[in-house]
């Protein structure tokens, strides 16, 4: 029986060159990533794919600003839904083609996914989640005049920040489980899921927030009892003492070691730390194993040749 993997790919991995951000270049990146996921499927894995959307959200926000004198702006929950559709479509098409080249016929479905958050989550009064593209500081300061908060993001530039509440419930979970059992390859929880709250009548309503993609992916992996949770990122292995003469790449970490390294400050906010927090959540809640590696290393990592593996003990 095939095992199930949840694979989280970053929104920035869809933009490989900051000077080539156009959609045609995003297609190139998605096709490359899909080739690597196709190799996983060829190894008899069932795959549920999640994805980030930070830069793409930023592009839509910027279009809103430029066109505000002509057309209405778009609420953030609708922007997340928009990017779930567009990026999901790109993954669907690219992965279908990649599998076809390997002689594999599998059905792929991109699912619009809502995730419930607590409307009283303290994150709403302390926005910390970077969204949108990277900017120079002077440009970022201009956004402060429009009421945005901005931060310097892990040495990569300045970005706007918004509330990032904790994901609590995946509304479409039963449908996701059903599709996995039926053998579909799913794209779900894109951009961390569309953030919704329940009002006093118990109705769902979208909110201006962004759920961390890795935390939402860990919740999904736990709730579908995935055999492995994989975060595909820009490095082949996680490192401690990163970017110093003492840098040490890690082939494996126990749950206790991951917690220790995080408490010692080895992982940067807005960069590796959320990924480590997510794999800790998955493994601490009974997940068998997690893996962090780069897209091009996926197949080799699943053969035990590279990547950073996180296990209970």
C-alpha cells in the first residue's frame, strides 16, 4: 500500500530569480518542482501538496494599490483564494505533464481550502507574518504611511507584516481524506489556507490575516495521518551556526535536539524557524518523521541520501 506524504513548497520557490518574477518564469519554477514531485510519485508515494503564496499576494496587493482609482480593491481572504486557484492550476498542469512523461496516469485536484482561526487570537493585535515581495527599506517605509507595519526579514529585505493566527480546523478535511483514499494527488491548504472565523451565529467569515503555510501543512499532515511531512525549501539540509565559520549541516535531529537548537537561537524568524516549529508540531503530535530539503533533492532524500530528517527519538 502506498504511503502518504504531505509536501509543503514555498511561495518564494516559485520565483527563482528576483529579477525574473513574471508569470512565465513562475511557470518554469513550478515545472521544475513538479518534476521532482513526480519522481516521488514514481517511488509509489501518495502526495498532498501545499504551497506558499507570499510574493504572489504581494503582487496582487500592489495591483490593488495601482488600480484603486479605477476599480475596487480586494480583501486579503479573497487574495488568498485567488492564489490558491492560480498556483493550484499551475501545479495541476505541470505535475500532470511531468507524470505523463513518466508514463504515470494519476488524477490531480487543486482544492480551495478554508482554515478556521480564533477571532480572539492575540496575533491580531501583534502582526508578525511577512507578506508580499521584498523591498528596500525606503520603499517599505512608504507603506507605513498607509497603515501597514513593516519589518526586515531575515536579511533578505523589507516586507509588510500582518496577523498570523494559529490554524485550528480545516473545513474541507473530510473531502481531503476522501480524495486521498481514492488515490487523487491533492493540492490543498494553499498559502496556509483561507483564514476564516466563526461569528456569533456560527457562520464562517473571512478575515484579514495570513496563516503560516508550514503550520497549516503540519496540521494537515497530522489530521490525515501522513507517513511523512516534507518541507521543500531553499537548502538541501538544515544548519546550525548558519552562515558562520562554525556552520554545521544536519542530516538528522531528534525532537529533543530540534527543540534545543531552536531555544539556542539557531533558526531565524521568518526563515528556518517556522519550518522547525512546524516539524516539531507534527512529530510531537505523533507524526512518524519529517524531512526538510530542497526541491531538487527530494528523490535522493527519500532514499536516505540527503536532507535533514526529524524523528521522535
